[in-house]
């Protein structure tokens, strides 16, 4: 959500948080809002405890019109790097930047 730790990392990595439209730092976006935001990239950090894969996210019903789905730009990132502040935050920021702007890391 807006003004969240995740949003700060996304912004520092050169991205724009689709969740900034929310009314709280921690909220659940509706399917309609995600489709409306039409993100170019989807990065999720819950794979380690949910078992979800990028392929499963891309197969979600109703998501076929989202740019990230059309372009196969759905990525899992290690939650230990991005979900809580700590010494690994630099590694998480670098990992996010590589997903958002891979052209800068060639």
C-alpha cells in the first residue's frame, strides 16, 4: 500500500507501486483494481510459504488482459530480502532493481 516499506523499496528500485492506490499500508487489492492498474511487472514474495509459482499467478482467471501476464513478466522474489527491514535489504533492493530494470544489469 501507500507509504509502506514495500513501496519504498519499489520506488528506490525504479518502479511504481500499483498498490499506492490503497487506503492503508497493508490492504488486499481486488481483482478489478489489479486489472485496472494494468501493471507491467508483477513481483510477489509469498512463494516460499504459499507454494505459488509465477505460472500459477499468470494462469489466474481474469488476469489475461494485464500487461505483465501478456509479457510473461511475473516474478517471485525471496521474502527474506524484501518483506522486513534488516541487513539483507540491500540484497532485496538489488534483486528488485534487476527485475524492474534488467537492462541496467547486463
